[in-house]
C-alpha cells in the first residue's frame, strides 16, 4: 500500500511539473506575443482561444482523467486493449462531426464573436479536434497504470512546438509580412501542428509497450454503472474556466460597446482582460494534476475509503498550495502584470480574476472525489448549467457598469454557485476531506498575513520610483521569496500540514529537514 501511495505521489508530481512547465511556456509566449502585436492583436488571437481550450480539456485533462479510471477497472490487459479500441472509435466519430460542424459554421461563429474576419482562426482551431481520439485515449491508457511520463513528454513537446509557431507568426506580423488576422490564423494553427507531434510521441511509446507485452485476443470489458454521466461530469468541470471564457468571447465585446466605447477600444479592453487566462491556468494546473492521480485510484465506488488517507493528504496539500498561489498573485498583481505585459492596465480586474484559482481548485477536487456518486452526479451537472446561466446574466448586468472588472466578478460569482451548491449537496461534510475548521481558518489566516506582508515589502521598495518592467522584475524577485518564507513559517507554527503531507511537496524530504518538521 505504501509503495502504491509513493508511486501515486511521484506520478502526481511528474505530471504537475510537466503541466507547470507547459503552462509556464504558455504564460511566457504571451509576453512577446502581446508586446509585438499589442492588446488588439492579442485579442484577435485570444478571441477563439476558448475553442482551443475545449480541445485542451478533451485531449490533456478531462477525458484522459476519466478514461484512465475506466482502464484501471479492467481485470486483464486484453480487456484494456479492447476498451482502448472502442474508445478510439467512439472518439473518432464524435470528433470528426465536431470538426465538420465548427468548419461549416465558422463564419457565423465569427460574426457572433463580434468580428466576422475571425472565421479562418475558427477553422484552424477546428482541425485540432481530429487529434483528440489519439491523445485522450493513449494518455488515459498510460495514466491508468500511473505512468505519467508519456503524458508529460507529449504535453511539453506539443506546447513547445505550438509556441514556436505562435511566436513565428507574431514576428512575421511585426515585420509587416502578415496582417493581424493572418497572424491570428497561423498562430492558432500551431495547436494542430503541435498536436501532431504529441500524437507521434504517444504512438511510439505505446508501440514500445505493446511489443513487450503479449496480449490475449479476447477480454471482456468491465464498466461501472453511470460511466457516461461521469465522463461528462469530469470533462465539463476540468474545463470549467474555458466555458466561462467561451461566454466572454461571445458577449464581452458587444457589452463593452454597449457601454459606449468604440470597437477598437473594446477589443483592447478584452485583450487586457485576457491577460488573466495564462495566470489562471498556471494556478489551476496543480489541482488538475492531483485529480489526474486521484481518479485511477478510485477504481470502485466502495474503494474510496481504502484510498481515503491518500486522498486526504493530496486534498490538503493541494488546497495549501492553491491558497498560497491565490494570495501571492493578488498581492503582487500590479508588479506581475507590468513584468509580463509592460503596464499595469487591468490589475484590479486580474486580482479579482485570480480568486478563481482557489475556487476552481476546490471544485475540481470535490468533483474528482465524488464522481462515482451516481445519485448526485446529475445534480452537479445541473449546478454547472446554472453557473453558466449565472455567468451570462451577470455579464449583462456587471460589464456595462464596471467594464472588464465586471466580467471578472461575474466569473468568480458563477464559480461560487457551483462550489456552494456541491457543499450544500453533501451537507457541508468536511470529514471525508479531512478539512477541519482549524485547518480552514489557518489557511485563510496564513494567506492574508502573507499577502499583507508582501504588500508592505513592495510598498517600501516602490517608494519614489516609477513602475517599469525592469523595476517590477526586481520587486518580484525580492517579494516572492519573502512571501514564500512567511507562508512556510506560519504553516509550521500553526501545524497546518503533517510531516507526511510536507513530504508530498516537491523536494519534501529536504524541506522537512530545512523547516525542522517533526511528527
């Protein structure tokens, strides 16, 4: 059992590090992209990003997570291979239909987004769905055995090649070779090109494993009741932020114009709002990596109790990290915004947006742990639908009054609909998550204290200086280690984590020695 737990934790961090590296690349490429093409050019690229985001959920996180659980339930290797074939066929048919529908409706979708010339970008992104059957099924297959390395390597390689294409298109635009829409189309085609590389890596890895293993020709597939509903549940909730961004793509531009600003200015404002997406993705990736490891361990509904100890540790550590990320980003947002995007525009909006990291991380964990509860899964999907309706309605109410800050508020409030709805469904039961009142109180207290100290440090060093990119870099280099050290010290003083939970962290054993953590 201890060996299995160790393997699970190792698998979590392999995928977490790879995902973090991918998201770092995703955040970093947006810096030269926004700097070269400006906020309007950034808007042109980002406006169809939610469609790519749905592909990303299907290929990288949502589908592989659920498929891995289904594979883990099989009693034989033959059954796993039979399930792999059937999964691939079903996904292939579905994704060909999705690609066709997106391609044919691209002009209408571009019109609804507020700019008819975006149709070519929609078509480029539509092609990526043809890769979902390969990526989702093979990643799920490997993750079911807690083999996270193939998923990690393919994910990083895919992201790297995609970014090369994006930056190349931005440079060509900067030299006047491409116009802004051609730049956006080629940049969005990078997802398809990078995806092809990922598929090649996954197929080569599978071929190696397949040559070593002798697989019987027959094998009865075993699937638990309610799997289809569980698939839908995990897919929509792991990509929850993408669906909110999708609503923003179809409503924010028009609502901003309705408030009295021009189309060009509205596009610039939407581009500023979109600065928050890479930071949000970077924060949420930790919880998604924990979910990817938790799911294969829940092979049967009645085995949740057997894995409860492991799950509790992962949940507590994940929330501990999420609070640190959220508080740190909010405290340093003006400096981080300037460092990444050259100015402080929209910093208050982005600070509000960062609350989503903590809320969505908790939602992801709650959904993963309770996904086998067939009786209440339908209720969770109803909550998801209610939150989307709330998001659309709140956009209409808040954006004309508060601009892009209203869009951020609408997203956070809509996420709260799901979070509190799930907690109400389960009667606010904290026991199965091992989240006692003292732990929750200490989390909030540590986050607030760290944020206040970081703010004070930044204010002292910023006295009498103008905020430039170089200055913001220096402030971040000074403030981030101070904030981390404060959070670590408070966590130790208030005994927020056990020694075993500290050791789950990267280099946890060294950290426990450095912090002198005792049982």
